[in-house]
């Protein structure tokens, strides 16, 4: 019984850590996309 509870606890902690990592990666990708968009807008305005 103790082994089962330990394994379930470890599985839950791993799942929570993975969700946090994926969320952080999504935020980083979003910031990168925003930086590219801002740069493209700056270049477009400098052309006109």
C-alpha cells in the first residue's frame, strides 16, 4: 500500500512539473513571436 501511494504521489508531482514547464515554454515562444512582430513593424515603418 505504501509503495502504491508513493508511486501515485511521484506521478502527480511529475505531471504538475511538466505542466509548469510547458506553460513556461509557451510563454517564452509567445514573447519571441512578439519580439519578431515588433521588429517587423519597426522595419515596415522605416521603409515608408
